[in-house]
């Protein structure tokens, strides 16, 4: 009778994402956070969160993401609130 050995391996991975905000570009005051924070366009926010732009708009309408609209009509999403929302969805 043969004796079989069983080896069990566990692999853990971590994912890091670096978001660089250029000086003066989309670093705005978030009224909800009450501080200056990095702001992303809807497209950038969707790409970062792995969601569609439509989902980003739905989260904004539901009050789950902080946002700011510029004088030119550009909608910017607060990076801090997006990070928190992404963290909550992955738990």
C-alpha cells in the first residue's frame, strides 16, 4: 500500500493602485468631507472602482459618493468617498 503525501498551499495577493493627481488638476474642496481631496472625473472613477459610469451616477444620486460640479459643468467625484464605497463593496 502506497502512502500519499498531501501538500496544501495558500497564496495571498495584494493589489495596490497608485493614483497620481497633477498639481492643480482635480484637487478640489469636497463640501461633504469638509477638506481638499483628489477628485476624479466620472470616467476615471469608474475605471478605478471597476464599475460602469452608469453605476457611478447611480451611487451619486443615492448619496453614496461625494461630488462637485465645476463651473464648466464637469462632474468630479471625491476620491475619498469612492475609496470608502469600493472598500464597503468588497467586504
